[in-house]
C-alpha cells in the first residue's frame, strides 16, 4: 500500500480487506520499496518523480500516462550487472521495450532478450549488438528465424523438435552455424500464479527432463552441423522472492548437462537459469537484493558442479520485471467516486479513473495486487478503504483492488500506481477502442516522451472501412 506506518488491527475494515492491508497512520506517506528511487512527496503532498512534480508533468501529456524514472532504471540495471558479475545478464524485452530503453540496456552493459520479430526490430533499431541478443518463444516462424539468424542473433532458445529443424534449415541456407540453447522444464513448481509458473510439466514451454525429451532435443541439435549447442536454459517462473526453487532446478538441469557431456561428447559452455525475480507491488512483497541472489545462486551451481565433477559453465541470468517494474508508475485522473455498503456495516469507496485494464491488464488476468497514492495534494481526512477501478465495460476492470485513500478523494484528483513498468505498456490494448497512454521518461527535472500517446488517427489507420 502507499502509506507509511500502519494501525494494527485495521479498525472497522477487519474482514473486508486482505489480511496484509493495514489502515495507515499517514495516508499521504510513501513506502519507499514500492516506488522508484527518486519518488517523493513535498510538503503539499504532491508526488515528484525524477525531479518533476507529477501534476506539472501530466499537464503537458494528459492522463493516463506511464512515468519512467531513468535514474532508477539504470541503477537497477547496474545492480544486477554488478551483483551478478561474471554472468551475462539479459534484460527482458517483453517486460517493456522501446528504442530508448534498449539503448539504456546496452549502455549499462546488459544483454537483451526478445521473443518476437517486433521486439527484435526495436532492438536492432536501437543499435543493440545482435551478438548480445537472445531470442525466446515457443513458436517462432521460419520467417522470424531467418531474420534472427541473418541479423546475427547471439543465441536462439529452441523450444520444440520442429523448431530445431527450422533453425537448422535456416542456418544451413544462410551458410552459418547458429548458436542455440535448449529450453528445459525441470519440474519445479514456482510459488506464483499458474499462468507465470513455467517449469512444471503441464505447460507449453520447453522440453521435459524427466520424460527424456530434453536429452533427445540436445542430441538432435548436436546432430546438425549448422547448429552449435551452447547450453541448457531453465526458467522456473516469475515474481519469485527466494532461491529455493533454483536449488532443485539446478540439480536436475546440471545432471542433464553432465549426461550430455558423457554420452554425446559435447561439453556445454553455458548454463542459463532464467530469473523471474520478484518486485514489491504491495507491503506483502519482500524482494531480495541482486547481490544476495547472485551469491546464493552461484553457491547452488558451484556446489552441484562439484558434486558432479563438472567445471562451472559460464552462467547467464534473466531478472525479468525486476529492472523496469519498479522504475515506472502510472498516473490517472479521478473521474467519479461512490460509496458501496459492505457486510458488517463498513463501506468501500469506488474510485473510477480514466484508464484501466487497457493500460494494465494484470489485475484482471492474474488477480495481481497493486498499490496507489493520491499524487496531486495532501489530505488531512481519515483514510477510507478504496477500490480503484477503470472506465471499461467490465466488472473485472480493477486497477487497485484494495487500498486506503484519503476520505476526501474527489473527481479531478491524480492517483499514481507504482510498479507498473513491467507488462503495463507492453500488454496494453485498445479495448473499448481506448488509446494507449504515452511513456514519459524523467531525469534530473527534465521529461521526454519516449513512446507517444496513440491518437484517433492511429486507431483508424488499420480500419480500412
């Protein structure tokens, strides 16, 4: 939640709000872990990010708007680069990608993951070294693969037997030897939503280790002269806060790594253990420091390699949302406010804003929790239990399911939601023919639009009537 200190228990709202949500002592205060590093409130309760007052910023670009804190993004990128020194750290393009961000990623010394031709196009437009690009996806077309191989992409993560043949054929036609990694499923159930847990057996990604498909996939790659088997890739899920899952996954993946060396005579130079590190969306989340994560994961891998008599391969990691997620907030304007009676005599205040599931689908898709704060002024009124909802014609169009906001929240107020950098803009849609918001990068008191707001002309451009 967006408040600082909390009253315990939550007064009249007991039983009507989640157990972790507590009524704030100061409804205007920020919880730093939820916000980008430059976010603060002044004495008038106005939210500032990147040295700019949010009301002044949105006066120029209107709302909804995504506000991207460049200093915060870069500092998180450096924290993973330095914490995982000696690793290749791959930024997740799917979390959020634009030309400016791709350049920041390269400037901070990170590699880049893409999983579509569109993401590859943006990366190449930004001048990203193709050798530092990894290409993911469970159903890459022959056309997409030809473009990736022709561009010189450093590694393609193969995900099916059909794809192995496709990549081999494309590489052969282009007269190159393409490096690939085999994505494997280790059978580890990550403690996350089932839609973003990616290492259990019953899902679309990768080759099962337990069934023998992963070894067979490696065998087929080795059999092709046009392919180089770079290593194995394992990803157990997203929004993960501890390394316990990696211990089991590393044991199983490294056992396969050893078997490939022994039976196929192929020493694999690299191992990618994925990532999916969690961020704080609410006060119930406790993200780990990158350096600590690196220390624990490295210890796991070196221990397993020692037990198997293996040299430690070159390691790579994919932090996922952990770099861009906290670096962005979304700003909305309140349109309507209403009170709804709840069981037990309590009420919930419904705050409708000018965006919703078209700019952040995650609450509807994953039942994801978010926080928010009044961003345009201070308030001395008592906090009320609120639900921030969007303007779309869906009952599930919820922006923030449970939060305490000032009792005098009113039309025209600005509300800011932290932690929206990952998957907000990248999964945004034109549902109800909404126009997708701009992304405004802020730094040292200056703002620049890095992705402009869509216009009606954009909306109609593909409607040929």
